[in-house]
């Protein structure tokens, strides 16, 4: 019998989503299956807003950025309805059954993996594909979207070299990556940054200043500082560590709440870390400092060939796994293979940069300052 599969994209948009939608759709259609795309992530599935995907609406989308299905960050069990957060899991299950779906394919990052796992625990046949420019989905070598963002961030650093050199400035460039530093580290190395600061290695401003001043003494009249948006100074990182321990270990409910509230405050404060760093570097070095925040530029535009290829091969492999009756898995990249990893091994986990990673060692060999 002909299978019916659904597909949705959730979380932040990312280059390669349309390539993955196209690959899943075309592979399934060639097998004689029907494909339904749900609009705007899990919210569209809950509201039963869908489009039937066929050859016509899958044509011409391989090179298009964003997602033709739209996306949202809404969670099945915490869906904003009016002024409340409600558990809409039962409604989603009903819509899944209404369309007689054999499987639902969810494209997304860490949050999507958790939401997909939640639905799989409620009996739905769920498969996921790893999407995020942050490259922090657990159990996969790489996520689609990362390579495109890496290219964009590297090109930005390349261009910033000109003005840094011409005006003898410190140029600080903030790169996406709230909890994982893959993007800043990779583009910093590829773009020849002199300082790279990532969330995994809390930084001491004094050591960054020392490195920049030393460059100035050596006749190098400019410095490029690549910073992950989630990079933290040592003092802030220590406070976070203590609060996390208190939040987990405190028996007193009020103490746990106080720790959680302070952690929420720090999350807000972190958004200004790079600007504060830029001001401090200017004050402490006496060199003119300028900040460039790349922001959403890194997520937009045409996906790179590497991202198109990755999304295409994972999408095709996903359909193969559905045909085999496999569900409750992330279809992950492992070398040139696409392997099925149980969602319970992925959900709630994050792939961060290990301190002994070859990219870290390369940076140290090149005497790139990492702030420690």
C-alpha cells in the first residue's frame, strides 16, 4: 500500500531546509508515496495547516534559502494559545491520525529533537534530520546550515581585515553560537582572526588585552577578534556554574527559584557581553575598537553546495529508513554514511567544542588567543 508521510520544519530557519524537503519529497514520491507538508512547524501540525507536496511545488527550491513550509519555535506540550501555554499533544496526535500518516519527518535543531522525541514517546512514528547553523546537534558529525553560515562568517572576517588594517583598529565581530562555538572557531581560524572567544572557554579580558598589545608592539597595527554571541568572561561563567549547581542541588524551593531567576537575568546580560568587551578593549589598549554583529545574515541566502549535498543525502536516507519501518531516530551524518540514532540519545544533549578538539589545538599552535 502507498505510504503517507508528513514533513515539517521547526526552530530557526537555516540554509539547506528546502534541499532536505525536496529530497524527502522527491524520494518518497518516486516510491509512489504521498507527502504532506505542515506549515510553521509543530503549530501548523496542531492547527492542521498543510500543503500536499508534489513535483510542482518541490521544483526549483534546491537553491532557495529559508523554508517553503515556514517555521516556528512552538512546542507540542507548551503551545501558546491566547495568554496560556497548553499541552496540545493530543490534538497533534489526532491530526497525525486524521491524515493516516505512516511517519512524520521533523527538520530542526536541539529543540526540535526534544519535541520530536516527546511525540515519539506518545506512539507516533517520528524521524528527524539535523538542521542548525550552530552545528550543535548531538550524535551527528555535522548539521546542514553550518557550512553556509561558516562561509558567510568567514567572508565577513575577510572583509573586516581591510578596514581594521587601514584604520589600525581592533575589529570585534560577533558570530552566532549561544552555547556552542563551532561557528566562531571555524570562521575565526579560516578568516585569520587573532583572538577567538567561544562559550566553551570563558575568557579573561586582561589576557585578550595582553595579546593585542603584544601584537601592537610587534608592529601589527590591527587585530581581529571573533566572538561567539554566547562567550562569557570568567567571572560570569563561574557565577553560572555555581547557580546551576544550586538550582540542581538546593532542597529549599525558594533557593532553587532564586537561582533560576538569577540565571535568567544572566541570559539577558549575555546579549551585551560583546559590546561591553569592545568598550573595555578600547579603554585598556588605547586602540580604536569597533563592533560588527553579523546576526541573521549568517542564516540567510543560498545554501552552499556542501549543505545542499548533506541535506539531500540525509533526506533520501530518511525515506529509506521509513521504508524499512525505522522510527524514533535522528538520521545523522557519520562520515559518508547516514545512520539512524535513537532520539533518546539525542534529545536534551548538545554537541559543544571539546577543549582537546583539533581546531582548538590548531588555534593554539598558531598562537591565536582564546582568552584563557
